C-alpha cells in the first residue's frame, strides 16, 4: 500500500511538524508508573501559561491547513497546504500557496518573500546564517526542480543554490535542528543521493549529508511502506526520539516509537514500549497512531500525542503520555497517561513548564467513556494545556470556537497540525477558522503578554505546628504538635466547617469532603481559606467533581499533585491526580503499594514532614514514614503510636488536618 501523503510543522527553538489525513475520535486517562524499586513521581514546578486570548493582528489563510512555523528576526514564516492569505477578516484574498511570511508585531504580510512551490510545506526551520529551510511534498520551487527539501533566502524567497540538501526519494515530514546538525524525517529512501530510510542528518549550513548517522526506520505497519512521522532532539543533543509507521529501527524491533543515542556514533537505545504494537481503530484508517513527540526542557522526559480510536487501555490510543528518557529495557509504560475519550491528538509542544496539545478532542481526563463526557471529563475543545508532572489539565481553555465567522470559513476541523513556541507566544496552525471565540483563519498566536504564572502548592513543609480534629459539627480541636508529642487542645467554633468529612491542607487553604443534599453523589469537595484562627467561607472546588462521592473518604492528604486517601469498605491506600490550578480531580483511581497496614481502620490523615500522621478506629493517633518513590511507599511495621485515646480527644474522626498555624 502507498504511504499516505505526509504533512508537518515547526516547533521549539528549531523544529517542525503537521497532521494525519484521517479523522477519528479517541479517549484520555491518567495512569500510575509501573511498580518498581523506585517509582518516578514528578513534582509540579512553576510554569508560565500564555494568554487564552489569541492575538488580534495575525493574518489568515484559506483552504487546507497550517502545518509549520519558523522565525527569523521579526518575521514569522508560515507553511502548510493553504492556497490563499489575507491580513484581516474583510481584506481581499491573495493567492499565495503553501508558504508566506509576516511581521510578528504588526501582522503585515511580506511583499518580497513570495516563493512559488507546487506542493505543500510540512516543516520549517530557521537555519544557520539567516536561512529558512523548508521540507514538504513539492517537486519545484520558483520553477526549478527541487524536491521536498530546500533552503530559501528569508527576504526574497530565492533558492540558496549553495545549500545542497535534497530529498529526491520521498516527502519530508519533520525537521529538527540542534547546533549545526539538521535531523530530517519523512517517507524517503534516499537523501542527497545516499540511501537513508526515513531518517538522516545533514550539515545545516551546507545541506551536506552526515555519513556518520546511519539509522533507518523500516518495515511499515499493516503492510504499508515505512516512514518517520515525528522526531525531536533532547536539549543536550544526546537523544533523538522517533515516531512513525515502522516496526524496525536498524533491524531492531521498535514499533512506532524509538530512542536513538546521538553521543558518538548514533545507535538505537535499549528502550521499547509494547503500548504502540496493538492496533487502535481500523488499521486502514490509522496505519500508525504516534502523531507527535516532544522533549521536556531538561530532556529527562518526553511526551507523545496519539490518535487511533478504540484500543485503550492496552494501547495508548487517543492519548497524551509521558515517558522518562533515562529508562531502559523492553515493556516501557508511561509515567502518566491522559486519554481524551476517543478523540484525536495531532500536535504537542512543551514550553515554559507547560505541555500544550491540539487536535480533534473534546475533553481531557476522560478514560471512563467513549465519544461522550465520562466521569472526570474536563471540557477542552481541540486545544489544551496540561501539567507535565501529572498530565492533568491546567485552568486554560480557549477552545476552537468562534462566535461569528466570515462567509466560507469553517467552524471546526479535524486537526491542529502544529503548536509552536515563538519568541512572543504559542503559535497554532489548524484546518479550521475559530479559536478563542474569534476568527483566526488557519493560524494564530496566544501571546505571552497577558498570560500568568502557575505556582504549585503543597502542604506546609514543617515538622511542628497544629493538628486539627473535628469534635462536633462546626467545631474543631486545635492541638499543638511538634512531630513527636501533642500539646493541650483548644476547642474552637468553626461555623463554616459544617458537614465536614475527610480534610486536607494545601498551602493557605483546606480542602474537605462535604455532604450536600441534592448533589449527584450526595457530597462534594469544598475549599476554605484558613489562617490558623478562622476557616473562611467555603466554595466548591470544581465543576468536575460532582461525580465523585467524597463522603466515602475516611482520610486524605495532598502531596505533589496527588491526593492520597482511604475510603469506606476498602483496605488500601489510594491516590488520584489532583490539579490545584483549576481543582480538577483525576478520573482514575490507583492503589498505592504498601505493606503491613490496616487502611480500613484509618480515620483522618495528614502529611507531616515525610510521615503520614493518622487516626484509627480504636481512637489512637499514629505516624508512619511515607516515601512515594519507594516500593512499598509505606511499611506498617515502622508505624509508631503518638497518642492514646482520651475522654476529651479521640482520634477516630475522618475530619483531621495539619497546619503550621
């Protein structure tokens, strides 16, 4: 079978990309790392989100889609399969196929950079010495035979004749630049007249082939030709991640995804995942389902965005997943997985501590349903941002919509082929015309200006403070605690803390399970500010947690993006992801590996300086060391009794928390 026509875009400082022709609807979940001697438990870190309001000055394209961006000076270069462009919604369309440039500050379209190509642009790179390197599915440039790969003058659009890169043997899908090494991916078997299958490395300055790089992706899935669809290089230049329609990399079994060691002579790394072996939806529609790959800023992890339709959870279909770069061996599973609910992800970008993703999805955090919003589903129409530590959505939701569109514009399309971090914001290319409730024909940009900082929150890091225990409805006992001994309790009226169940403290606030008559689950999670004296008026934690019966919690604490808890009728410690920015509760429950504990007897928990301090049905207060990276994370034989029950204070209440105040 022939290879599907290849698309692509640009990303990061020097990278490129695009999207699959087929459209489907896919699914999203969050999963825990595989049990091991030391689990990877990433901690949320400060991040910067761009504005959810797209810039008003960017130009528009018509037909097809935008697949790639690059920037040289103040000029932004835009590539894709579009055929016409204009500056404003009312301006006359001008024919300019596949590639144009505009001023990033004003939107003014260049009147001198007007290259003529006879096929689509899939990827762009700002090359050394002020060049624009273009990859795609074209045969001629400016009337001269130049198949699929060319370097252009960024001012005039003229071919740079001294740049010798060629892809006569097939389409170019992706480009990534690190230093002067230009990595090329696509559906070719020859590059610069030299046999290379799907992958090659060029001298970015000259376009000459690098003979030391000899890594080939072969044997396509489902009896189709092999090709490489997406690549990225780690920031240190040491590792290449490769995704596409192949089953072998240098004759080693690697289905759809692989890692290459770039130190010394490039070689395939001992890393593979069977989560991309099984088919998702119809193999004839989804020949491969790895759509995009991207390293994190420090190179220690990378993310993969997929499409594919049904097939989860045995395969990572219609999902965003994170892997750790340093892991080795077969059978690799993701640190976390976010299924969309059977909807396509077509592009990812990592920038400023945030993972951005685009596609045809309607929800994130949606593992429990297909093509509808299941328990936990969070509305994210075609574009979203997630926390790299947990995969949970951040409170950023522009949506691919528009309140009104010009005649002939499309309100919804199958893909967002490219999300790319430019100097002034996050650029997006899509195959429709609505974004952020505004008209943005085929492309646009979310500016850094007007964005915000996301600051992670955690329990207060102190070994001494006060334990707080519910003694009656709207009343608590405040008990000094130095990590070893308890002081004299002070009973305080707290009228805002009514119908309280399991309670946990995060920074300057408390979260608590509250029974609510008429709520779908009979309860909800509330938030109140707490200053050590008074619990403030509460508000509902999220619009997405009324499916979760928080009243079943018998104890809970929060740490590093995860809510750990016990619940009625179960003898286990559980956890879910919980995103403080938006207060979104993870849709999937995980069992936490422990030994020697009777969790069904726990009543109330708090994290205090590396230990779980917890109450018991027998009225005692205990503590046990807690290490979320260990296996097991808790060993019950290390538990100690801190206090026995007394007539005035019995530690058998689920409503308990710790605070330094």
